[in-house]
C-alpha cells in the first residue's frame, strides 16, 4: 500500500497493515497524532485497509 505522510511529503510502502490502528503502529504514531485519509474520506482506527489503497497520513498537533 502506498502511503503519503504529510506534511513531510514522504512516500512509503507498507504491506499488510490490516487496519488503521496497525498502520499507525507501523509508522510509530498514535491515533491522536495523525488522521488517516483514503479517497478524501477520514478513516476511524478500526477501518480495514487493502493492499491497493493509496493512503494519506496527515500528522496533527495540538497547540492548546
């Protein structure tokens, strides 16, 4: 699966991540550190991912 990590504009390839939460673990991110987008749709941590998916992982930060 192709993953674009923003705002770094870094492209990575990960195989068989399963769901969103596992993908974030492989990227060493917690669910509150990033949002995951597939085809302009925000994905919840339990959503399953396919090998053919093109995913955007957008890092977020709270500036409270």
